[in-house]
């Protein structure tokens, strides 16, 4: 059973995306941003792209096996 | 012609019914009258003391000078495109690397403190247990595990370095 903690848009997914997109040296900022209430993973990814100029880095959704809960 | 709140035209009665002195009949002088015997002088004394206290507070409050830098000979600020005022100094002075002029050792020390390392260490100490637990999940991506490993190494180096 897939871990609900790794649903796209979950806190840990956000941390993964922000930390790997902004760089580990900015981990404090990455975690703070990950805690924000993002409307959707797409909105979060759009924000990352807007501030880094690159696609979001980090684990992809293939790491998470979607299931109906 | 009297202004608003003054007496009526040609010295007549007042038009404004709200224009009544709170201190009684001696409102112009500020002295209290009309209170019970002995209270008028007490109120007047407290009024005088209060006014003196306010005056002392106002005197102690520094007032903003009209020209704060008056008397200080400041050079006029130029623009980026003005000629340099330090022709003997290379424009790359203060930059490390293979550039003309001295390196960053000539820059003022302590003006900019890099607090990012402290912030990272603080937030790592706060959230690392939870992050480490999440990293143990079989669904955790490798990128997240790498990040947690970085935080662990960073926190250990901070502890070792004090």
C-alpha cells in the first residue's frame, strides 16, 4: 500500500520538490515554502519554475503509486 | 465677524449650543469654578501640575531638525555612469579570484553575516526526526533521501564545529 505521506502535494512531497529545486543550501527556505498551503501540485510547481527558471526537481510522481483510498 | 463657536453676531448670544466650557464659567482662563468648596483649588493645582508635566515631556522629546545633515560635508552621490572618484582602484577590488586589485579581505568584516547556515541547522534540528522517518518509507524518492542525508551531515558538522 502506498504511503499517504508521499501523495503529490503532501508536505514531504513539497519538501522534496522545494529542497531539490532550490538547492540543499537553502533547506530552511525550502521547508518553509513546503509548509505553505499550495492549492495544487501544479501551482506549487509553477511557483518553483517562476523563481528558479527551471522545471521542478526532485522525486517524480512515479515514486508514488496512486491508489484510491 | 465671529468664527464658528464664537458669540453670535453683534455680540448676541451663542448660536452653537455645544460651545460650552467644560471648566465652568472661567473657561477662558482655564481655572475650574463651580465645584464644591475646596475642590476648585485642588483641581486647578492638579491642572497646573499636569500642564507642567506635559511641558517637560515635550521638552525632552527630540524634535526632528529641519535639515538633519546640516553642517556635515557629505560628497554628492553620483550615478553608476559617473567617472570614478577612485581612479587608482580597480573596479574589481574586493572580488576574489584572478582579477585586478585586492580580494575580499579588504572588504569590511562583519557587515553581512551569513545566517543561512544557522537557519539550516536550526530547521534541521527541528524537523530532522520527522524527515528521517519519512525517508525510511519505501515510497520515499531518492532525491528526498539525499536531502535528508545532507541535513544529517550538516547537523553533525555544525555540532562538531560548535
